[in-house]
């Protein structure tokens, strides 16, 4: 059957095949790349993460379409042959522009950053740390056995304590003492193993541990016996080096009141101090039991002894090595006075404080009193030290002149850590106000919280968003050591619970279901 050719429809236009396809693809590619560039700029300017991710995908699409346009031009008549390479290139570029950036700006996780995970703290639990930053830390559990945490590797050991034992940690962290009703067991806190091994067991209650010399007291029928033991002998039943018996009513209660309360866990003093019923308060030589230096306080005075580490050394000076005895005495009106001794020799004495009701704590050769001055109902805080014998506000005139602070993270004998009006977190020397270190805060109105103790500070403030992919409403957690070095910095979506600074720029952070050890891995 013969056929006839149909005339072309003028309205249908013309089509030049591959050239037309290449031009169309190139147009889409240019539009995609341009739109991607706009999204990139807007996302960076407005800090919108969705625009930043969309920019990466649009640029990947534009690159793929560009490859298809080029192949359509170079290979006419072979439609579809370049779709695979184009798709691969576009996908690779899109992933390269989105995935690494998203991963790099992903918020940190406390669980991933922690080097150890412990059971959370319950009511009545506590954390006891000595002075050595590498020594074990005591985790006191109110309803279970206490634990020793190695802050270097996060290993945990359980103490074999009995019901009613008082757990005491040596100031250098090398030993743990379990003080029972009539005897004390001494454990080696540095030995490896699931539980610290027993070094010695002696009768009595410990009042001081100076190196290997342990001083204990035990009530007798006529008064109180004080004894010294040398733990370096290696004998589990270490014989007494010396014994001193006081014939006095009340047994050993007067001396126990000097060296600390009956908290279930505490750090044991390094200097033995006892009350003589006739002379007063005396410092003893742990090797002989003889009095050291002069009488610290007469029997009729109302005083209490506090044993602390050395005072902070001024810049350029060597730090002291000898522990101090700070004697805090109170008058009938509540006024306080401090006398400081090293090796039984007097170092300095304070002027009387204002009369009032004060609670006292001593640390690093300084005494901090918190309470209410007589005639007022406003609580306050005053400090006495070698630098300022007259009681004054923490930091003295330097801090007073600095103006008001927005927040205070913590205070001890060494440093007071505050947030000032200039958007800085600053550590000042508690006695003289010398600035120790400073860190910038997130902004002038940022809420800064945290905690400070043992020379370590934990600072928590809002994280600054400088990139579109930075998480919103994140918190920045920084752990700062005594020199102002940031030992750990995390950007967190979740807000931490309890914050517990440890010596040496380490921290324990509670999250509700765990207690996490945060420390530098370097």
C-alpha cells in the first residue's frame, strides 16, 4: 500500500537532538549550582543548618547535570551512556559537602568522652579526694561498700569495709584506713588488684598519718592512750613505737574533736594534735610522741585545730612542703582568732574577727568563716591569712574594687572562681585577690554555672554558634586546672547534672543514671 509523506507541523517547532539535550541539561546545572550557592551564603549568614545541607546537595546535583551535558555534546546519539558517572560524581560531591561537615559539628557525648562510668551518686553519697592529683579518689556510698577510683585510668575497686567502719583516706592517697569500733585496718590504696590488700591492723582510732607513721588513740579505764605505729615494718600487727596515757575524764573525745567530726568518710590529717588535760592543745612528734614546739592553746581556751597543706607560694617562689596547723579560737561573743603553726613554731596570728555566729573551714593555710555578724541579719564571708591578718572579704581590697560579680562557681583556701560583668570566668587568690587565670565566657549575658574545688574548676555556659551546622541550645563544658589550662572541653546537647571537680584538672559529672569521669586522654 502506497504511503504519502505528511507535511511538517509548523507549530511543533524544531528539535536539533543532542545539542538541544545538552543545552537543557546545562541550564538545569547552572540553576542548581546558583541555587546551591545562594543557600550556602544564606545558611552561613543566618546560621541555618538546613540551608547549609541543601546547598551541598544542590551543588552535587549541579555537578552531575554538568557532566551529563558535556557527555551529551561529546557523544551524540548515545543517550543514557553517561548517567552512571554523572550520578556517581554528583552523589560524591553532595556527600563531600555535607557529611564531613555534619560529623565535625556533631555535639559531643558525655558518655563517649568519659574514661570511666560509675554508678550514680545517691542521697548521702560523697566524693573524698586527697591532695595528690594521681592518687585514688574515695567514693563513699551511704548504702553500700565504698569504692576507690583511680583517676588516671578510671579503674574501680571495692573496699572490704564492715558495718560501722569509718573510712579515712590518707592525704597523699596512698592508704585507706577502715576505723571500726575497737581497731583500725590499714589498706594499700596503690596496690593493683580487685581490692586493696591489708597492710596492718592496730587497736584504736586514727588521728593522724604522717608518711608511714600512724598515730591512734584508744580509751582506757582511766583516760586515753595515744600510740604511734610504724607501718613500714610490714607487720600486720604492728607494735607500738611509743605510748602516752592521759588520766582524764571523757576519754579521747577532746582530741577527736580537734581533728575532725565523725563523718563516715574523710581525709586523715598528717599532723598529730592532742589535748592535754593540764596544758592544753599540743602538736606531737609522730615518731616519739613528744610535744613539738610550744603549747598551741591553753586548756581554758575554746579552740579547734585544723591541719592543712602549705600556703600558696607567691609568684616566683618555691611552694612550701610542710603542712600547717591552724588553731581557730572563739571568744564568748563569737569573735574568731587564728594562730598558724609549722612544726610547732608560730607563723602568724590574726586580729579578732567581728563578733557573730561563724562556721569555719581551713584550707591551704587560710581560714574562711561564713556566718552572720552580730547586730546584722545578712550572711557574709571573711578570710584570715598570713597576707591579711585582719579579717576581710575574700580577695581583700582588690576584689572589692573590682565591683560586683554575676556568679561565683566556688571558693577554697587557694582560689575564688567568679563570673564578672566583663563576660569572663576569673580565678582570684582567696587571700590577696591576685588574678590566677581567666577564660572568656560565651557572651555578656550568658548564664555561667559550674563548680570549683581541689584546684580544679568546671565551667558550664551556652556554646557559641559560629557555623550553620553548630547545634542549637548546646552547652559548653570546660574543665580547668589550677594553672588555668583547659584539660577538657565538650559541646553538649544534654545538660549535665551534678559537677564534682577532682585534683589535677579532672572531673566527675553526674547524668542521672551514671557518674562519668572526664579527664584529658593526653
